[in-house]
C-alpha cells in the first residue's frame, strides 16, 4: 500500500452523497442516460432467458412480498430478489455496457438497485439518474484501481462481480439519504460479499456474478441503515478490498479528479451480444455479407487477421452451447456472414447447431498480429466461384473511436424490447428513460418495463 | 497448479453423496455430534445479540414465508434468511469451533443449512448428521488447501467466509439427493459467492461473512437443482477457487485420504468466547484468581510471557467495544483475574467499561517468546501485599492436546442456553442432539431450539 493511505472509501461516499445532478456536466448526464437506455433494453431482452426463468423458479419459493417489478416480466417480488433477477436479465445476453479501460460491466447492478429502491420510496427521476451515475462511476474507478496500470491485478477475478456491489451500495445509500459514516459502512458490508471468479465464465454464473453483486449492494445499504457495523475504510484498509483483489492496487484511480473527470464517459455499448473482442470481425463480416449475399455453400474460405486478445478470449471453434458461443469468434463470423445479422438469434443454441453455420466455422482461418489494434480486424472471404472480398476495420462500431450513436442505441433498445413490450409501450419507456431528468417518480420506469 | 490436475471438485461431490453414515468411523460420528452440540449452544447464546437483532430487522421486510426456525428466537422465516440469521447467531460471540490447523470455523454455516433444509423436507437425524459431517470435512480440507503448508495463502482472506459456502452447498446437495454432476455445479455456484476480507474483522461483519456463506451455500444447491449451470471443476480449474484464494494452493489437502482420514477430528471448541490465542492466558488467570480471589485494587502487576501470535492478533490494550474486545488479551486477562470467570458477560461493552477491569488492563505487561507454544503461556501476578503467584500453561483447555470433554461441552451448552430456553427444554434439546443418529426427524432439533 502507498505510504500515505489514500482515503478511497470516504472519497466514494462523498461522491455518492455530495454531488448534485446539476453539478454533473451535461455530457456526463447524457452518458448516464445512454448507459441507462442501453441497460434497460438489455434487461428487457434478457428477461425471459432460460437462466432467468430457472433462477426465478429457484428463488421464488423464498421470496418476500411484492415490492418491486421484474422488468420485462409480469411478476413483482421483494426488492432484494428483484435486484438479483433484474441484474441477471441485464447481463445474461452479454449485451450490456463495458468500461473501455477496466473491462467491467457497471450498469446492470446499479440500475437494478436504483429501480428496486424507487419502487419502495419516492425517488425523482433526477435523483435516480444521479444515483445511477455515481454508482457506475464508483465501479469503473474501483475496477481500474485493481486492474489497470500502474495497478497490477489478476484476470482470475470477475471485475464485474467484485466491484459492482460497492457501486450499487453507493447508489442505494444516496437514495436512502444515509450519512457519510453510514455510507462508508455500507461500502464495507458490500465488500464483505465482493466475489466472482473467472473459472465460471461461459456458464449461467457469468451473469450470476453481477446479479449477486447487485443484490449484495442493495442489502448492504439496508443493513448499514439498520446499524450493522463494518470497517469505515474497507477499500484501502490493510487486508481490505484493494489489497485482496490486486497484487499492486492503485487507489489514485479512485480518487484522482473524482467528481471532476468522469470515467462514465469511457463507457461503451455493444452493437452485438458477444465478447467485445469479436466486434470488429462482425463489422467486417456484415459488410461483406451485405455486399455478396453468399449462400453458406458459396463460401470457400474466410481468412482473418486479428489482435491476439481476440483469440485469447474467444478461441472456441465449436462452442457447445449459447454461453460458450458468446465467446466464440468462429460462431459469430460464420453466422454474420451467412445471415447478414448479428443479434441475439445468431447466438442461440439453435444458431450454433445450424449445419451451414457449423460447417463454415471449420473454414475460418485466424492469424493473430499484435499490430492489429483491439478495435480492428482484417478479413478476406473467398467464394467458390473464385471471387474474393476483403475488408479492413479500424475503430469498430461501439468502440471509443466510433461510439454507438443515440439513434443506434434507441434501435438496439427497440429490437430488445420487441416481443416483450408492445411497440407503443416500448416507445413510451424509451421516451421516459431519455427524459428521466424530468420524471417526478422514477418508479414509473420500472412499472413501464413490466410486461403483461 | 500441479502438472496433473487434482479433481478436487468431483472428489468433494463423491464424499458428500457416497459416504453412508455407517461408513464413517465411530470417532468421526462422535466428533460430528460434539461439533453440533457446540454450535447449537453457540447459536442459542448468540440469538439475541444486537448484531442478530439488527440484521433481522434489516432483512425481515424482504423475507419470505415461514419455512424454517430462527434458533433461540420465536420467529420463523424463509429457509435462506434462516440460514443467514442462524449462522450469524452461531458465530457472533466468537465462541464457535475452530479447525486447529486451518483456523476456519466450519460448523455454523453447515448446521444452519442442514436444519433449514430439514424443516422443508423429511430428513432423518442420521442423514442430517452425515450431511453436517461431510460439509464440515469439506470446509476444513478446502481451507487447508489455500492456507496450510505447503500451500501459501494470505491472511487477508477470511477462511470461514471463503470456504464455508462450498461446504454448506455439499451438505444441502446430500440432503436434496442431487446427483454428482449437479453437486459439482452447486459447488461452482457457491464458489461464485466465495468472499470475506479480514479488514472487516472486529465489526459485525466478522460473523456476517460466515452468515453470507451459509446462505450462499444453501441457495447454490437450490439453484443447481433448478438447472442453473456453472463450472464442474470450480475448485481446481484455471482462474478457479484454489488459484484465486492462494498464491500456491495445495489441492492434495482436499483429496488425500478423503473419506479415510478425517479432518473433523482436528476440530476444537472454545471454552472462552474470544480469540483462541488468548485461551492459555485465561486458563492461567482463572487458576490464579481461584487461588487468590484478589480484589481489583489488590493486583499490582501482571507479567505474561506468550507466543508472538497472541500479540499479533490480540494486541488491543483498550478495546473500544465488544467486537474489539473479542481480540484483546488485556481485556480477558483482566476480567478473568477479577471475576474468576471468562464467559460471555466478561466480553460485553459493560465489562469493557468496568473501571476495575479497565484500570487493570494498564498493569499487564506482555513479553512475547517464540519458545512458548501456541497452546501455552506463563503468567505471574504480583499483589500489593507482596505475594506473587505464577502459573505455566501448556496444552490449554480446548486445544488438541487437552480437548474439551463431553461434559465440558454439555456445560457450555447449558450456560449458553440459560435464559434462552427453559432448563428442561434445554436439556431435551441437548439430549436430542447427542442422540441425533436415532432421531426420525432432524427438524425436531430446530423446533426444539425455538424460544417462546
């Protein structure tokens, strides 16, 4: 630890409690709304996923009285169970947001906590947005502190699992109007449950780890409010959060410019529901597909040059199910070339088993090259008739260099809501989220996201 | 990790599912009963502790229908909340069991899980005991694998927090008759929540970390049964439990002699509700107190020679509250000398504030000496009239060299139950626990532990 301890816990409590929405720059508020729109859409799109169905079936027998809505579903349940299920739905399709530096997915647990609380007590839209922004900001900074240079972390931890409970507890503390001392204790109680290990990736536990964090963070705020005690310096203390989750933490990532420079501005949104390192390949595949409209049999060979990270994380040529498919570049390139689309249907078990797609996965050749940037890829497709089409992608859609535009985010929301809400209801929810700063009652968002 | 991966996850599933009670040696079954009697008493004694009251107040608004009893209290609640509250009560007085090598407190989370399940479905006493034993065994071995040489772990992790969820999930898997594959998945789901950091020690979060583990373990079994997926090798996999929680794990501690050599035989029980390294000092202080019956003012000086671990962990001369008092050797030596007792009343805020005790804490001098064994201490007390009494302790009461006898455990149980259950009810519960192998319905234990 540093010679002069950095009081990260107290600093995050100040950020959460003492930053009026009006003190946040306009671009920060706008990015908060973009993050919220994106994650609400993801939650609607994931609400009826098998993992959500099964988790709800497992937990409903233990759940309490109906305090909060399950978004994209008809049920209501106790706020803690709702926080878990709604976070799960938000991340189950791997379609949620990603902080570009920290590789953490901050919005789901904070959104779920904010909406569950808004259904329990009066919360204005402006306060909900402010709480959401401070929670996301805290998560991005905490995750950087244990994983981004000069910090030295370990890829073995799920950053979303370990960092998001504290961010959710901060959003809850603000909405519950806890004082500074109690908020610092809420951070400590949330830190007691900070957890998530990468061995579980590629299974239902991938979204379960943020789900646990969302629930733990909300619960921590209630427990702190009830007088449960904890460390007031849980992040920076000896044997604390930072020391446990990084070989060399860098707590200045939490405190430097806090409230002035905003990490939420580095948040990015996925155009495709799969590992972010596959995205430039999908940009290329979709472009070639639109140009050539090839039948599966017409494609003789696909040659790819990619950043090594793409193969390190997404090396599976023949994924055995949807969760492995989320991290298989072969599946997504093949499906995008054949179908000319790369949405949720292209990652299902059915799409993975589709014979034309499965066969094409075997005709894809990947070479890695560190000279290809993370947000780029080169692709050449040779057809059986001898034609050859190639495409070079730099700054793929959704990257920091070429962010998703508001209209693209709205379209993504609409696509996710399709089949879950009727079109006028989906449109009304989107409009309410875009105009959250003017909502009298943030709980209206949760109610509008319920499905009949 | 080892060259040949050790299949610890599958091995623990086999232990949990394929070990009939009759295949466990008689001394193992007897130690299981001793662990159970001890932890039931601890739970009754802690049931009305402030931390339990406040946690129940915080969580009751979210709790579900009454499925399981809160031991030592009148309420019933959903099984997951009961698992949390009962584990919390079991450890809140730091009076529970300790595996002598791993410094983990295994019984609370497993007991709470077993009893909650026994109230939901028919469970015989024999099966409850077997499930309890395999859960405890798994925890002791897992904790050794990440903390005991040749493993290299980190004192920053709460061993009880990180290991106990998996043990509880195994006990639950057995009682729910899950198959091997589903049990391995339950281990993975529990591992997703493995958490607990030492920075929070000395606060209500000390018992909250095992409480979270007990709840997470029970929930993991229900989620696995519902079809949620996870890694089947969560303990030994790359980026898995062992790699995350140890610099150098030693998974042979999990698998070597599993089902033949029993770690539960290394479980120990505290005669005093405080840090185990203080115990030899208390033996000495009580003996001198009984001999001299000194008034507080009559004690001029207390000289101690102790193992360095006693001061490393319990150095606080003037604890500010009960939770710091649990790890203050000064408090316990002073209180034991003055009162001739070292029970729960000697560690309360009131006892810490008592002027005679507080003043005596300043007249205690501690020298550390690595030649003094962990289970030993030397003490000399000089009275104002010039008399000097000394006492050398080796193999203090409750150590592996001088275990608590059954009669001492029964007396500890009786003392903890006093004021919670009426004497005949306490006696009946103790007899039922001692005879658990012959109980038709293990839920009778939970019902008998309810308080009017």
